[in-house]
């Protein structure tokens, strides 16, 4: 089940500052405008990642 727009979660317990992840819409006009996006706020910095990019990162990390 995918999360809905506006759902948010704070992830704690790691060595890094706790990131907050919110599901939003890609806010920049262009090819992906309005697509679901993971908005990751951590230690005053924000990045946007599509769910597909996040999965690709995890696949790369877990690859032998």
C-alpha cells in the first residue's frame, strides 16, 4: 500500500540526524510536475526524491 499525499513520518534511531519524510507533489513545473514525491527534511536540508529513485538507491545499496 502506497502512502497518500500529506502522510509524514519521522525516522529515529540511526546515527544521522532524524529525517522527516513527507509524501507530496513534485512542485516544479516541467515533466514531473504534480507526480508523487518524497520530501525529505533532515538537519535543515530538504531534498525531493521520486519513489522510483528511492527504490533504485536501495537496490544499489543492497546489491552484492
